[in-house]
C-alpha cells in the first residue's frame, strides 16, 4: 500500500555572499579552504524547516503558500532530488515526479532517443519504454519530427513530448508542480483530460499550484506552508479559505 511519512524534515541551502565582481577572484575563492572563509561570507537559508506529516493511500494533497514558502523544495525532497539536511522521508510506492518536465532531455539527441534517455531517468526499463514509445509519440503529435534533434523543436513541441512521456505510465504516487502553468493552448485540453485520468488511477497525488480552483477540484486535503514551515494541514475548503483571507488582508 502506498504511503509517505515525513518526520522533522528540513532542507538547508547555504547562500554565499561574494561582492567581488571579478571572475578571477571568483575562481580563486573556489580553492580557499572552508576554515579560512569568514563567518560573515555566507548565511544559511532553511527552505523547508521541521516539516512533519503523513500521506496515505487515497489522499489527494494540495500544497499552497506564497512564492518561496518551500513548496517546490518539499516536493523535490519527496522525489529524492534534494537530500534532507535533517529529518527523514519514507516512501512506499513508485513515484512519478512531474516537476521540471523535460529537464533530462539532451538537445543533440532526437525525440526518439530522448524518450529512451528520459524514460530511464524516470525509472522505466528499456522494455517498458519500448512498450509505450509509439503511444508517447502519437499523443505528442510528433510523428513527423520524432527523429529530429530536439534542439530544433519549438517550445510547444518540446513540452508536448516531455509531458507525453512523463504521463505515459500510471504510478503509485503522482507528484505535480504547476503542471498546467504553460504549454500550447491547443494541447491543454487533451493534457488536462490525461492528467485527470492519471490522478484517478494513482494511489496518492500531491500537487503544488497557485490555482485555488484547481486545488479545490482535485484535492481532498491541503497543507499550507509559510517560510519553510507547515502552518496548517486539513480539509481543502477550510484551509484554502483561511489562506486566501490572510493573503487578501496581508
């Protein structure tokens, strides 16, 4: 049974403050030992700060908060893209992360070659990729261009191929980050229908979105984050109404 357990999760980034505009000085600083750096040359930023919650099979969880609240960092920690600075992430089930779609594509490779490359990055076996190859190409409407290097693709073509591959299999756990924020208008209706089908077939869905109506329509629970902390966790309408009211009054 799919589940996610987050215990006292924190993700810290170190921000270095180097006021020197010199490229030479920048490269020279790389070779300085850490003990020689002054304490004032950096500061620590806690993108996620002591977050704890559980997600069970059947949950459709929306994560909301202002820009910089830690939402996307939290998702990347769930997907093992970021390692926790402290705390634990325990996941039961296969995750399909739709975060930075197409991030693993190689511009010199053809669309078909990138299906196999990106499919491997997503955790599919070669046999699994071969089984979905033609369906991915057809859904992306790229039959004519699939053996062309993707560096010649338009943004819309690139996104169609990446989306089609990322949504070709039904995962246990679906992770979405602003997945409907862009793309060809003509492709959006078909893409949204596919996403609804994928969500229905997933055991767990977690999504970040600034679209309050999309969250209300797809989720049964909301986590509200602020400055890296979980400030509220509960029913969709209750938490969303509180969040929107505070945003309007703030």
